[in-house]
C-alpha cells in the first residue's frame, strides 16, 4: 500500500476489496487539488466519497484532519458509516478511536501518524467553523447553499492548501455548475471536473434506467440520470465560437482513431480550424456529441462507446500488469528486509 512516502491507491483499494468502475477510477487517479464530479443518481458517488476518504485517512503523514460534509447529518453519516465499516472489516488494527455518536474516527495511517475524520452537516453552520483541514469530501454538494461552500468550507482549506472532492447530481445552474465549469479544459489548473450519467455505473441495471426515462419528465430525467445542468444556458466561448450559428446533428465522422481535438477555452470538440462542432440542445446547453470512427476496411464503423470499451480493457490490462510488477517489487523488498511491513507492522493490511 505504500511506495516510498506516498500511498498506492490501487494497492489500498485491492486490500479493501474495492474495484472502482472506470468513472470512479478517473476521479481517484486525478491529482487536482479540487475535484468536481457531476454525475447521475446511483452512479456510485457515496462509494467513491467513502473510498477516497479511506485513502486520505491512510495517506502517510504525521497528522491530518479531514471532513466528510453533506447537506444533512443523515447523508454524511451514510458516508461515515461506509468508511467505518470498511476500516472495521479490513484495517481494524489501525482504528484508534471510533465515536459513532460524534461521527469521529481517528486512525493510525500508513506511516504511523494520526489521521482524523469527522462527518459534518451543512445545515449546522456553526459546526463548520474552527479548524484547518488537509482534506474535504462533500457528497451531494450541489444541494449545499453557495455560502456554505464559499464562506465556510473553502476557508477550512486555505491555510493548509487542503484538497477537496465534491460529488453531486446537478441541481440546476448554481455555484456547483460554476465550479464544474472551472474544472473544464484547463481553465483553472487547480480544478478538474467530470460529468457522468448514471449509466456509466456498469453495475446499474440498464432496464431500470430506461423505465425511469419513460416515467419521468424529460428535464427531470436529464438532470437526475443524465447528470445535465438544466436551467440557465452555457456561456458562449470566445475561443472556438460556440454556440454554432447553424443547426448541426450531433454526429461526426472521423477518418482515424485519433481523439477529436478539444477547445482550450471550453473543452468542446473543434474542427481542424479550431472552430466549434458542438451543437446546442433545446436548453441552450452544449448538446451531446457522438463520434463515429472509420477504422479501415475490415473494422467497419466503431462508435465512441466501442472505443471507450477498448480503452477500458487496455486500462484493466495495464492495471493488472502494474499490480503484478508491484507484487514482484514488494517480494523483492521483503526478501531484502527493507519492506516497512517486515519491520514492525503486523502486515494485516494485505
Ligand atoms: N465500485 C463499485 N463496486 C461495487 N458496487 C458499487 C461500486 N460503485 C457503486 N456501487 C454500488 O452501486 C450502488 C449505488 O452506489 P452509491 O450509493 O454510492 O451511489 P450514489 O451515486 O451515491 O447514489 P444516490 O444518488 O442514491 O446517492 C450501491 O449499491 C453501491 O454499493
Ligand atoms: Mg449517495
């Protein structure tokens, strides 16, 4: 679980029995100081929030403090309970204090330092005062008032340059959307953001989602399952010229498997002249695009989903190869007596 003085998340997640789906993997892997994830219901936000909290807790350091925040105690407690359960099941020997009434956990991290987690509710603003934090995880962030993020939570991160992960199903054109936009296409190097519909969770039954699509008004479905920001409209982009003056279908054909170029201003797809090729949807937002790629005579047509699937398979193969290399490296270290686990710790993490 440890490489030099830093944490290996893949190794930690393996030890916890957690297999992130590809969308969760992107979030866990990002090094951005502020990560913003807009995704559909049942996507796996709370699982992702809990596992990232465990990773923060295990990170080697002398001392660290972090919070899990949600709009209500009930919601933050769900993430807290998941973290607690995971530690009890897999890393029990590291728990130094678990106060379920105060929603406070203290653990011995991977370098023997002390890390603390507290779960907080945004509806109790007084409880959000006070300490400087190394990390912060906010579940259902879009449901928090702007003032809670801007006046209370960001202030907790200032002195220690703490990291934040905000996850939420969108809730219209509010501050959360603004932060999401900041994370797009290099606008702010400190922020990285993703948008991912519910059906990106491969464990979610596609038929259930389709039944919801039939049951719900289109806007409600687009927001709750499609993770779209409804209401307001996307700002024009002065780099690529979005929105397009004329109507365009949401399909492009490319002659190669090279990724489509993206605008440095808004992140939308652009043509070879750097002009936008993204259509506007009926809400005045950026519409969905689908790329169809020709891959030679025998390959026929590949959709972008096919390409993503191929990329995922490659990613899994790479991950397995890295895991194998890590295990071999760990074996070598243990054999030479330099492994930290071989000198003191009981090795119960593995
Ligand atoms: N990587 C994973 N491995 C196994 N199960 C997962 C994974 N990610 C999510 N799940 C499962 O998917 C379901 C939804 O996960 P979760 O509750 O985290 O989603 P959510 O986005 O927080 O949902 P909600 O919108 O209801 O708050 C749960 O049953 C959870 O256990
Ligand atoms: Mg949740």
